[in-house]
C-alpha cells in the first residue's frame, strides 16, 4: 500500500515537471513590411457616337476658336 502511494506521488511529481511552458511576447522591434509594387492601369471609356458628338460640340462651345483642335 505504501509503495502504491509513493509511486503515485513520484509519477505525479514527474508529470508536473513535464508541463510545457508557452509564452507569447511581442517583438522588441516593430514589424516592417517592404513592398516594392508598381501599379499601372489604363482606363478606356466608350460612348455612343451621338454622345461623342454632343461632348465634342459642348467642348467646342466652351473652347475659344483659336484653341480648338482641328477636326
């Protein structure tokens, strides 16, 4: 009986010593992310011929005749 109790105490003591320690700590230096990114884009707008004509007509009305582009 004493051997059983001693064995339990020894085994429990050994198991307590084997508990892993987990530690979460913030780094001392800030985290930096260096991203070299080049973004190119092209926007294309299509309009109906009637709308294009109207835009060109209104632009011609607002632009002095000396500055108008040749058609």
